[in-house]
C-alpha cells in the first residue's frame, strides 16, 4: 500500500496545487496528507480507490486549514507572481490564452474549481470525484457543468473580444 501511495504522489501534488494555489503550500498539503494517510493506513479499505482516499484526505485537510485562518484571497494573492506561469518560450498569443484560461479557472468558486480539476485534470470519474468531495454524482456533474459554462462565459467576454 505504501508503494501505491508513492506512485500517486505526482497526481496528488497536482491536485494540491489546484487547491492551494501556491507550490509551497501545495507541498505542505501533500506532506501532511501522506503523514495522515500513513498514520491511518489501517482505516483504508482494500479494494477501494487509494487515489480517491488520498484526495479525500487532502481535500478535508485543505478545508480544515482554511477554517483555521487561511482565506481564499490569501491563497490566491500571489497567483500573478507564481513561477509556473506560462513562459516566454510560448508564443505571445498562446501565452495570453493560457493566462486567460488560468485566470478563468482561478475565478471559479473553490467547489467548482475542485470539481473541474478532479474530473478534467486529474481524470477521475464522476463517481470518484463525488466520493472525494463527499457529494452525489449529480452534484459533481452539475459543478463541472457550471465550471465549464463560467469559463466559457469568461473567455467569451475577455477585453480583447476573444
């Protein structure tokens, strides 16, 4: 089981970065998630999804930390200064489009962003994402749909008319 946890670390880190918004906070979240998972390994039900179990721990931990003082505006305040922004090696128009898409994703509410990331980026099924978020499959489908619609609306109303 520990080997499976290790194999899921890159995906878990990607999910944590979407939750936290900042690489250092994401790394801390992953570290704490793994520590909690290892401490509770006997609570994992064999035959179920280790990925969903880890994501649930990470998500719960993230919201627990937010309740204890982290605010969304603080999490996202350094977004424009993040080192993982599209680089100069990308074409100017393409870089603008990526920045706009990133901006649109970060404008979503945390719940919509989370659903979109789980299904669209992490390639979880709706059922797995619903399990991670502790909601029904229908709720996840609705959140993903609303997230996609809001991103499209934002992209259609960009100042450049794009």
